[in-house]
C-alpha cells in the first residue's frame, strides 16, 4: 500500500517550492501505487498535473485524478487533511475546466465549471474554500471573455 506519509512528504516539498525534489518522488509513488488505491492515486494525479509543462499531459493527469476520485469514499482523504472527500471535487473540476479552456475546449470547460460550482456547495467557509470559489469565478470570467471575443470576431452581414 502506498504510504500517506510518503505522499505528504513529497507534497510538502512541491508545495514548499521545491518541485525538483518532490516531483520525482510523486512520480515514483504513482508508479508504485496499486490501481485499487484510488484515494492515493487521486491525490498523486491531482498534484502531478500541476508539475506538467505540457498542457496535454497536464489535462490528462487532471482527467486521471477525477477518474480516481469517482472511487474515493467519504473519509479516504483524511490522511491528507481533507475531512470529507467531497471537498476535493470543486478543485478537481476547476483544474480540469481550466485545462480544457486553455486547450480551446470551451464546452467541456463550461461543463466542469458548472460541476465545480455545484460541488462547491460542500465547501466550508475557510481560506481553501474561498480560494476555490474565487478560482471558479475566475474560470467563469475567462470563459465569458472567450465568448465575448469569439462573438466580436464573427463577421457581420448587413
């Protein structure tokens, strides 16, 4: 079984500003993980996405994180400080929606924005929740700006 302490140690390195140390460890933990370790794999994929320089690879990791999340149970993420697994869903949808937006897949981005906003109802009233809600609002604004830009480029026939 992939040890949560190993995962949090690698995450602390990445989040602490040392992705060169934490990134390879996260990748090694992913390779060592068992396909049935959905909670561990969800967290690993969620953070591996952020380390990818290539957008297609980043989006693929975000998709994997969401796939793994579908098999995560309520208390499975408590070892990483997430009391209710539902609290991770808005972040997963936010990241995937942003990735799709950057790829130009606006319909898919909007779908994940809507799912993220719905899932945000499970969030509390703390700094993390505020950050995720602001992120979802920002994604919505960027998508609206894309729509406005596309409409302004449509030739007008008079």
